[in-house]
């Protein structure tokens, strides 16, 4: 979309009475300055969504229930004596203000008056919570058409699970996420800390930011419905199962064979060598050519991996972490070393990047505070300010927001998606970048996927069907489930950027785009001469997002990375283990998708600034910083000398809180009990004399005896049917959920009721179910998806329509290999 038209629309939208989004109000160089956000939340995901707004400069006010937010009482804790502070609250409520709900909004009129002056409402409250004010979520949307209303819930607002009691653990079970993680025949493992709660919060922020961008032009708000279950299910590698019919096993790490190997001073993680890289691995690990286990002709790749693992473990054991880590990385082989959270505080690369900021807290002192996952050239993140104490709650008179101007055409629902009119040039590859750009494409952006005909996206090649990329046959290069899972709703253009014509064509595309996104290692775009200064010459409002494993600067910047190496380096694997067990690699490279959400979020922050000011900028993001940031409260704890976060499925604040065996093969149930009353109900359901022991009656005693309690509950559940047990516990108000296998998930009644899977017809692989969206908004469910593009499928039409080339000029570019296609 032409920027001049956008700015005119934004100025008109922000006319009389609305001070939020006019260009004149931008000051302090923060992208979201002037945006007013109200938070009504009890859970981590919604609170972290609101924290993203505060991070980039919005004014966020938390309306707290009587007695203060539930998050104030959650661990880990720091400080002395009875005044110990919740470090979780310090992390998720930094840079926010707080106001007591009872005095600020004693009745419906008071709450509505505040909401009329609000741009974004972030809430995890249901209609039952709003009933006190005679309001509902749909009613709020109808009465406040300019409001961006973000509803976060465990399972969505409708469907078979909508009324279930959820928790982060139970959501991980029912979403299928937990099934992938942990050892075979052992309890599936949850993600460490609140990583996935934060992931859901960032995902909600992506959709909310898109809705705000749309509001610049239309004045209309939107209802953004976020299901935590669907957010997690959306990152699972389900399309591989859909294409092949082969379901994965839980086996201490990904099926590629990445595992944690013990060294002299810790653990390292890497994938076993393919046959063509034995020499490089051998040079790094000190293995002579003749020492490798002999290959077996026709051997299954999984069997080969299992045969290599003990050999590799033996060769690595006598080396240091750094010897293995740098030895492999210097040979362009991805490797991670398992870092403890406390060691991240002084990690050399993070220090060189200036990642940690200082939180100056009156009671806790100066603390290192996790920074953002990226730096924006013009509008960087706001330095952290302490979360408000109860005594620092403000009065309603302190919130001097002006009313939001209602949209001109009240009652007319928009037919377009929020990012309609946004043009994105996508130079990303593999998982993190294409996943980020697909999120934006799903929200309506027009995305042009740029690939080289000679060297396409690496995810077009996958282990089950290796493709010789010099001359890729169409049936294989276009049918990778990895590639196809993250590239729907895009069009493909082949350009050889090593040629002057290819670079010139890309510059011409950038001149008419809103965003360019890439995730190469830092020197690639520099060598092409295609960084922000060159790309923005004719388009000063352009946003250019660079995101790589380690960012553009720092001692590790030139190294490659992927999800598993980042999970190790960011401290995730250190926490991802059973009690008294060794660190364990997570199940499916999930840090790629999780940090990809940050890539999408930060891009939209910069785009919002561009749309209201005309100023573009470049973004320097890294997977490592985004991933470390998801351990915010763990790092505050480490800075204070603590190591409170329990390994395994335990929780600092709840007991029981675990995954327990049920009758049948590999059947498990997740249970989280939040109060003494709910505990009494569980005991009554169990009929167990052991669980009725008075030693478990009080919450504090259950926490102190969590290990013994888990053993007793496992003894009770192991003879029960998981489905029946879930039904009984849920009927009693207890958060419980069966750990869904991938086979169960693909046939999940709740997902079917919500029409979650997207049926897409692809020319090479036929019709299949693709993962649905993590959010619901106007027009999203009804949209007609473009199939993942075949290589160069749209080269001719894009060169003709976007760049005005004649058929003869296009034929010449095809003949000389500047562009191309592999479609038949």
C-alpha cells in the first residue's frame, strides 16, 4: 500500500478527541507511545501479551481484583522475610501501572467509561467474570466498535473444551505438545518455567498489533480470540504426519537424533553426522575416517542415528563443551552447549549485544533484566521499570486518557483481514522466518517468497525425500511437508541475487513494499548489497527485519543455529529434565517457531510506527535473545542467588502438579490442583486412604511433600482410564487433561467443532489438513487459503504485474537463469 495514503488515513482516524495514534504524538522514540492498553487478567499469557505493549512504549494499566493480582503471589520469589517479592510479577508487570478494580470500576458505567478511553483491552476473563457489570465479550465489541479486544483463554470461546478448567500444564497435555517431550515410557515433560505461557502471550500480541495497524486506516477495532491450546498445536509438526501417516515417538529428543552428550564440563547437543559430513565431524571430534561405525546398506535413517549415538557419546565425553561447540560451528555444523540460567547472566555474546538491562528495584536492588529479542534502529524498547507494588496502585483520576473516536461507519463489519494491503518481500528460509511471514500472510498481508532456482529454501529438502538441489524434480522440491507447513498464503518468485539483474529486481520490489524480512547469517545480505540503506533508497518508510541465530553483532554472530542449539544455549535444556536427571533436548526444534512469533511481533511494532509516521527502520533480532527472554523470572531468581524453578513437571506454587500414568500403553493424565478445596474434591474422587493422609491437607504441606504426593497420585491413577478420570476431575472443577497423542489430536473433537484444520489442495500432493490459526478474527476462518507455492510458481505473473516486464524480457530472464520455476 502506498505510504502517503496510509498516513492520510491515519491522520483522519486520529482526529478530534483521539490522542493515541496521530503522528504529532510520537515522542521519546518508542513505537507504541500513546497507545492505551487495559489489562484484565489472572493468567500468564494475557499478562505477557500486555507486557509486549508496555515493552514498546504503550501505557498499560492493570485492573486488579481485590487482594491484588493472582500473579503477585506466584513464584519464584526474591527478597527477605515476609516481604518476599514475586519475581514473576516483576517480569510480566514491568513498565505497567496498576489500579484497584473495585474502586475504579464499581459499576457498568464506570467500566464502560474507562473502556471508551482505551485502545486495546487484553483479558482472560470469561463472560461469567464480566457478569458483575452486566457485560459480555460480544456485548463489549458491539458497544465499543473502536476497541481492539483481545480474549485469551485455554481452549477458545466455543467448542467441546470451551468450558474445561485449564492450566499451562493441562493445555500442554491436551494440545499434543507434551506428547513430544521426554523419555519413552516416562512421563511426558512440560516446557520449563512459563515459556509456553509467554509464547501464547506473544502470539496474542501479533494479532492485536495487526488489528491496531488496521485500525489506523479504518478506525474500527476487532475481537481477537486466542486459544492457548490452538497456539501450541499450531507449532507442532503435524503436516509430516498428515503427508506420511507416520506418527512420531517420544524419545528424549527429535527424530533427527539431536541429543545432549555429556562432556568433561557439561553437555553439548548436535545431530549425528550424515554420511557426507563424516570428515568434518571427525576433524572436530577427533575421529579418524576408519573409526566411524561401518554403514549398513539400505539402513533406515532412524536406525542409523540410534547406532551412532553411543559412539558419539563416547568420543565427546573427554572433551570440553567449548572444544566440541566451536569445533563443530567453525565447520558450519550446528551445535549447542547446555547453559545454566545463572551462567547466562555473564554470557559473553549476550553481554556484547547489550542484552541485559538494569532493573532498579527499591527492595531487591539492581537486577539484570532480560531485554527484547531484537533492536529497532529508531524506536527501541523501553528500559525496564519495576512492577507496581500494591501501595503504588493509582486512582482512576490518574488515568487521564481521552475518549477514542468511534469509527465513521458503525455497524459495518470489515470484510478484509487486518493486514490487507501490507506488502512483504520474504527472503526467509527453514522454519523460524517462513513461520513468521506465514503468520503475517494468514493475517492478510501479501507475501512474495523469494528463492533461488539453483538454491531454494533448505526446507524444500527433507530427510524422508532428499532432493538434489542442482536439478530438483518438481514432485519432490514442491512436496516437502516441512516447507509446505510454513508457506501457505504466499506467492513464489525465483531470483538469483548473485546476478545484478536479480538484485535490481529485488530493489524494485522493495521500493513498493512495506516490509522485507530475511533470516540469513549476517554477512549474506551485506555481500549482496541489500541491507536497509540500499533497500530503502526509494522507500524511506520500509521496514527491514533481519533475524538470525545470534544477531548481526557479537562473537557468535557468524555461526549457524537452529531450534535445538538455541534451546541448549538459552538455558531451556538445563531446566528440561526429570528430577535428578540430566538435561534433555526438547522434542521437535520448537524454539524455531516460538522465536519466530517474536520475529513477527517485532516486525509489526516497526510497521505500526511506519504507518503512522512514514519512518521505516531496520530490525536486528536473534533467536538466542528471544529465547533467553522467555526465562525472564528464572533469570531474576538466578541473579538473586536462587534456583527455585523445579525440573520436570513440578510447580513452585501448586501441588499436585504433574503428569501421571493411566491404564494402557503410554497413557498419561496431567493434573494441576490450585486450592485446598479442590484437593479435598480430588481425595473424595480417588477414595484413596493414602491421599487422605492429613499430611497432604494443607497447601504448604503438599508443596513440602510434593515428591511423596506425586508417588501416591501415580499409584492411584495408573489403574484408571485416562478419559474417564479427566471427565470426573473436570466435573469437580479440577484442571486435568489427557496427554493427547498425535493420532488423537488429528481427530480431536474440539478442533473439529472449531473447524480448526485448514483443508488445502496442492497441485503436487493433493488435498491435506494443514494446521489452523492460533487466533480468530473477522474473516479469518472464512478466508480461502493459497496453497504453499511451487518453486517459482508465480515468477511470470509477479514480474509482469508487479514490475511491468514484458513477456520477452521475462523469457530472457528465464533463459539466463536470473529467474525460473519448477512446476511440471
